[in-house]
């Protein structure tokens, strides 16, 4: 096991805290370490593309933190490189790999909700202006969209599939990144989604899927291990799933990645690379509608 950072001192401090065997003072050095089986990219969004390509260039499978990259063009480049080399790449959208989301999938597949009509989800955390500096910095691909809105948008994409329409409204921070947004989407079968996020206030962070026969509700912090309730149109509870724990949710995506690696797979059926790319295209669309742009990267 190894860790890399922009400075050897920071890498060594992290390694000492978490019992990591080897420390690297650059990401290039980490990518060249032939004693590792895979690399987890958890740098700022602005660096995901370069760091993922660095890992793939060294022949190493990679788990890339959500949002996958800054934009769809960067995502496509990473995916194309991975496929050309036959290497495993997965977006680390941890919610997709949690047990209670598998319950949601099964309810949808079994038709327990009838025809899905609407999806609602929100994610708001009070992270601006007194939170991490990177969230306010366009050069680091800051803003609520890639950090927070990715959760309700990805959730709605799981439920509705590819969107046929996306309409966004929101407000910008003083630095030009998005501070808040509400995104209205439509699925291929006509169901609608209302998705919102903000980095200026804590919101309920709940989610619901409403159908003609029943409704699924997920408690606040819907994106972490949680309770799922199945309700009839009269609001009577028909069934309930309780997650065994609200902690250690990241372990499920790590286990999925390890399983895929052991099986020689190059992507996950739970979140395919095609879906990751389509979601990145939605994020690009939302950002364009809000008038947010990131600085052009040097070649």
C-alpha cells in the first residue's frame, strides 16, 4: 500500500496516521510504484483527468472520485484511454454501491411503484464562504455542482435513465462558481425530476421516488447507508429496509472495485462508464445554463 501527495512531508504524515507502508512526494512517483494494484484518485476535481491518465499510463487500474472529471470531454479522454489499454476504471460515486440503493433498484425492476412519475432529491451543506477554499475557486473546478449536485443528479439518472430535457436555474458565488442550483429533468418515459443543491446552507438531503402504485422515501443524507420506506398512495407504510449501519459507506465501493479487479473486469455494471459520461454531459449542460466556466487548461 502506498500514498502520494504533492509533498513528501504530507504523504509521510498521512502514511503515519493510517498505517500506509510507502510514501511518495509526487503523483508521478506513486504512478511508477510497481508494488500497487490500483490507484484511487481523490485530488481536487481539476486534477482528476491528469491524475487518472497518469495512473492509466503506467498500466494501473484507477478508481476516480466523483465527479469523475471537470467536464465530459475530459471524462471521454479517460474512458477512451482505459478502454484502449483494457484497464479497469470506475467512478467513485459511493452511493451507487450501497445496499439501500440496491433495494431501490430492485423495487424499480420489480415494478413495485407502478409507473414512475417523479423523483425528488436535494443536497445542501453549509460549505461557503467559510468552508474549503477549493470550493470557491474556479481554477480548482469549485462550486456546488461537482461536489454536491452530483448526488441528486446521479440518483435521478439511476431512476429515470438518460434525460431528454434538462433545465437549470441558480445563483453564483462572488468568485463565479455556482453556489446553488435547482435542476428540472425529464426521463424518456415522461417522468420528471426536481433536483437541488447548495453550498450555502444545510438542507434535508432527502430523496423520494413517486409512482402510480407506491412511493419510495429515503431519509435525510439519502446518499449514505440509510432507511428506505415503501408507502402506498394513502401514505401507509408497506415495507421498510434498514441499513445495518450508517457508517463505513465507502467500504462498499472499495469492495466492488476489488471484486471487479479480481474478476478482470474493466467497468462496473452498477455504474457503467457510459452512464458516467452521460452524467458528465448533464453537468456540462447545467453549468452552461448557469453561466459558469472554468479556466482553460494548458495542453
